């Protein structure tokens, strides 16, 4: 069960929801420091928090920005 509010789209991309759809979105590859799983995710720029979809390791200090 995930701790943060996200879902996988039909292509397997992790999508983080946000009420304000006017925000700019960031898409990036992610790698879990705990289990090494890699995945694609999309989230609103400036939002915080990321969760591994495999082991559910959470980093609440992670801030979504262009890298």
C-alpha cells in the first residue's frame, strides 16, 4: 500500500496527483536508494515527497524540480 497519493498510468508511469492542474509538471527517471528499483514518474514542480512503487520507501524531503 502506498503512503503518498499516486497511481500508475496505462504506460506504467507513476503519476502524482495534485488539485491545482495549473502547475508545471516534471517527468524524470527515479532510482530507489533502498532497493535499487528504477521507474519513470511525473509530479507537479515544487511538490514534495517521492515513494518507490516496488518497496514503498518514502523520502518526504524530496522536492520535484528540473534536474
